[in-house]
C-alpha cells in the first residue's frame, strides 16, 4: 500500500466537505425522522455515508494508494477477523450487560414485536409461520454471512475518507495511537447532529441525554476505528475495513432485546455502543495498541 501524503490545504478541504455536507444532510434527515418519515430518513443517511468519499474526491486526494485490488494471500485470517469479530464482541458485550441487569432482558420480545407491528411486517411473518425467535435466528445468520458484504459497499463511502485518508494523515502527524484516537473522535463527532436532533443510536430520553450520548459514542468510534485501522494496516486494502464496518452495522440484534420500560438505559447497553457493552471492544482495542507499541 502506497503512502498517501495530504497537504494541509487538502486536509482542510476534505474536512470541510466531509463534515459540512454531512452535517447539513444529517439536519435534513432529522427533520424527516421527527416527522415520522423513516424511509426518507434512511435514504438521506445512506447518502451521508458517502460524504467522506466525496471529500476525498473534492480535495483531490489520491485513491490509487488505498489498496483497491486485494492481495490476501497469507492474510485470510484478517478477512474472518473483519467478518466475525464485530459479532463476537457484540455478543460478549450484550451478555455482560444482561448479566449485570438481568431484569432488562425482553424474554417476550415486546420491543421487537412492537417494531415489527409498526413496520407492518409482523402479520406477514406470522402468515408464513415465522416466529420472532425464528426471525432473530435468520437475521443473526445473515448478519455474519451476507449482510456484511452488502453493507460493505455503503460503508466504503466512509472508509475511503476515514481509514483511507484521515487516519494516515493524523498518524503521520501525531503518531499511530494518538492519530487513531483523534481520528475516532472526529468520526464520532461527524454523527453528532443526527444524534442530538433525531435521537440516532441512543434515542432522546436515555440517561444523561442529550450530552452523554455524543461523548460515549466518540469512545465507541475511537475503539472501532482502532480495530478497523488494524485490519487496514494488516491487509493493505480498503475493502477489509469496509467489510468490518459493514459487519458492525449488521449485528444489531441486542438493541432489540431490552424491555421497552428500560429503553432509557441504551447509553449503557446492550448494543455494542453502550458504556458497559463496549467493554470487550475496549479490551480488544487496547490489546491492539499495546501490541503496536511493542512492534
């Protein structure tokens, strides 16, 4: 993988486009979300994910050195790491949350049932003989097989900007670990308008809202960024952090396993972005940083 050298001017242009346009789109998306139009909201969010890629193009940052042609001979273990590690860390974090707060577990699937009813899908599933446990099993299998590869192409819109351009620039300026921490903070802050205005990720009535969510989410993106960048360094292809990003977005089952009465605890878990549920991810990220320092 070729070293990508950004000038200060390119960095400023990149940040202006990646952040400026994204924040405008997130504010627009939030309006639709608050008006109950989730379809338009979802479409705008998907478009927003390509703003870092657009920032790279506008700033004329070379794409050539990002590793578009995978050379994975002897590196297949990192493919499986990218594909399955998000699910493993999510499971460990979710189990940890429910061990600490067992009363929050939604054994009757009331939260998921309500979401499926609202989407008009529950009757269709029942007509086909698909129970909610079966639905959870099907979606879980898809989340570790097909979904990460489908999500990869959307996640690429972010990864070209974050891991492909921003992280190399910051690591060169600040060192690997500090660069990853600053990069992860920037990545997290990129989501702030939609989090504050639309309740993205944690909702609007969680413990410590609306201040704590953006802060905790930055901790999550710092940790995820370390994992994604680790895969990028090891494989030298932009497709692998995109795959891991897609896998992370795919495995969200634990977010639907909390009783409705405890939805305000989303800041703690059981989704991997909660304070408690992200502990396994933090441990993995620390191990990677320590190992990097020793190399």
